[in-house]
């Protein structure tokens, strides 16, 4: 068993979210950025056998499916914090609940995706780290865990391809960037085994310290402002191709 | 009046505030119409006096230079602690931070330490009933949300490029700017930090023609396999002085090296024409093509975010469209050959 300085089994927690599929009305799936976080945790476990990977989602009843998917990828156990239907919580509410839900479990490392496709806030990881009083790194593209030292070395993506290299004391929170790895698909053997794995269910209203408040309210959804002409070309595919050729000729580039 | 604080990002090498500070100033002036407080710029870092003095001279605003002993490079743990200490004395209503790799790393935690609210990646300020509301993208950029923060201070990360850089002098500060006030953070913050800096790694030098190309043909999330890139390469071969590029998912999948990536995290490009093929239009990608002369987007999804930021919008599968384009170019060439014209399609 892989153990830290004090001899305890290292446990990782990955936060995953269920989000709507834009092209499919009422279709739901795992936020694709969270797949990288699950994969990274599984890779760390492969490097340090004995490490446990737990996965947590906060969402309505139906959101348990993303926990199942993560278990199918190979996670060891799941937690589903059941939130009210049609709530669409902001990052601060989700982070406060997540911090409350793990209150009694000392995770060594917590991983999240860089942002969710629906709310796009990218704040659950860094907010939760602060609620738990532990350090955080956002935009992680490389990890190297050092269990004996109780630290993790990470590289954070900066602008124009530069990387910020840091070493963090554990426990810590990492918001991992897309591209850090190639997420695996759920395997049949894991999917079959997932049925036997524990998924701990807890209602958000039963969490210690609940209820937690929203810190922001979405008043309206509005179509984004156009920053360019945005002229749609009509006709057949061939007509549209001819139109592009014409435009390129007019602009003298072809 | 509670101040509206702008956090300047210090280029520690140059000892200068990064230009993003002027975009934050524009955003601050819009907030000021409702919040009314004076605008103050805070410059945290090592030996900040010169940068603070230059900024005071240029902006006419009050500047706080926050010297952090031993601070070499960005450290979120240290920055959050010393800014909390500074702001507990200043009591700001709003704190504006650029939505960069640093801003999004420390802004949410700073808001928690101050007992406030954090909104990320805001692109507009809307005043209604003398209240400040903020616009930020949701649903993969297909929609914008109008958001009202509940609490104070409001920590905002501001999308780079969303606000025009302010002409200095358009802002009102305290009315009697004292210029620069210097503060020094607690001396053992860096040594006692739970985060240790190990340096900054430079990108691998990869050759790509993105910065020189007149036309960029770029592929994105719509690609299903690396072979799909060959269709784009064919378009590149038909357009003189053009180059292949890609958005993040193509690079993440390992189909092209990082040098081909267009966007804030890759290359910021300024071609005459940018062809976005099967690209949905993430914020960081859009920020990287802002300077393009003309943007053409091809996507099967009419609701894709890219169409709000394109000049010419084509709802088609990019593969079929690329093939149709290739045959249109070829038949155009054949026509000019048949008629004996030299034509302008032969690459000048």
C-alpha cells in the first residue's frame, strides 16, 4: 500500500459534473474537461499502487450516471451529493457543498476539470481549496506526486506555451487542463465491476453547515453580441464554396 | 466611498505593469458610474516602486505599490495572503483582475478570504437601476449570462480583449491623487508558503508558419481523425502563402504539435483571412484571432459560438465543404487555362 509520511493510505478525490449536450435536447453527459481529471487520478494510482481514487458529483438524482461512468473508467468508489432538480448551482454553492461533503475524509489530493461546459466559471477547484484552507493550482498540465515528501510537483499552463513549475504541499487541489492526458474509455470489466462498487449518497440539505448560499444570480440569458459581420451564406455546399473562393479573390489572397 | 481596485500584473523582468491594466481601467470606469468610488491601482510584486511611479504618472490615479519580500515569480499562496491583508484595510467594493493564467488561479481564493464574491471571465458591464451587473459566457460560448453578484467585495476576472484599453485621464480617482503609496508585505510569506516556485519553462521551439501566413486554415473539434487534417492540408496547398493551424482539441488529441495551436495559450495570429474549419470558438481561441482581417467559419452547428465572431458564416460539414472548395478552385484554374487567361488564382 502506498502511504504518506504518517503511514496512511493516500486517497485522491475527483470532482465530476453532469452537463447538457448542446446538440441533443435533454441529453446529458460527463463534462468533457472532467474526464482529464479522472484520467490523471487513475494514472497517479497506476504509478503508486494502493492509492485510492474516489469520485464525487454534485447534481440531481440523474447525475449519478457520471459517477458510474468514472467508476467504469476505473475509480474505486463514488459519492453523489444529491442537489435539487432544476437548480443549476453556481461555482461557490457547489464548492461549499463539496467542501462540506468531504469534511470528515482527509483527501491527499483533489482534482477537478479546468471548467464546466455549461457554467464555464472554472472556479469550483480554487474556491473549494480556500474553503478547505489548502493550496490550489489551476491549469495543470503535468503532475509528479512525491508521497514520501508529502508534496506534488506540477506544471501550470501559462500564456503562449510557457509553464509555471511549482511544488505544493499536500493536501492540495488541482484544476487540470485539457490535454494533460488522453482520457480512457470505460472498460467492460470496470463497467461490470462498477455495479458492485459503493456509491455513497447524501442529500445536499443534510450536509453539515447546510444550507449554503448562492453568491451570484443569473438574471437572464442573452445571445452573445456579434463582434464581426456574421453574414450567413445560403445555397448548396458548392454555392458556398464558390462564394468563399470569390471572397478570397476579392481580398487578393488567391 | 469604497475604492474600486485594479490589480496590475507586473512584468517582473521589465519592472513594468503589463498593458492589460488599461483594459481593466476601462472596465473600472464603467463600474464607477454605479459604484462611484475612486479607482486605485495596486501593483504587487518585488521592488514595485518604479512600476508604481510610472503608472501614477501615466494614469493620474492613486497607486499602491505592494512590495513582497523574496517574491521572485507568481505564487498564489503568497499573493492571496498579502492582498487579503492589504484589502482588509482598504475595503474595496470591486477588485478587477485580468482573466489570465494567473488571475483565474488566485482570484476565486482571494474572494473567499475577503468574504466576497468572485465572477470569472466577464466581458461586459451592464448598469440597471444603478446596479452593476456583469455579462459572462456560458454554454460553451453559445449564450451570455447576465449575472448579479450577491455580496461584497466583488472580485472580477476580466476577459482580455473584452474592453478597449483606456486612454489614461478618463478616470476619476480620489480627486487629490497623492501618487504612490508603498506598502510592504509580511517578510516571511515566501519562505512559509505551501507552494514553492521551481521556475518557468519555455515552450519547445516548433516550426510553424502561423505568424507569417496571409491565410490560415485551422481545424478544430469537428475533426474526427488525424486523416481529416489532410483535407485541410489540401486547402493549404491551393491557397498561396497559407498555413495550417488548429484549435486546442486537435493539439490535445496529439494530432499536431503545440506550435500549430492558435489561441491565447498558443499563437496569437493576424492573418488577412482566417478559415475556422469545424471550430466551435472557445474564448481563448477567439482571443487569439481577434486581429485577423477577415474570419470565415465553417461548422455544422448554426448555434456554435464561432459564428458570432466570424465575417462569413457557412453551415456545412467542413470536410464536404473543403472538397467543394478544392473543386471550385480547380475548375476556376481550368477555366482560366482554357480561356488562356493568366488569372489571379496562380498565387501572387
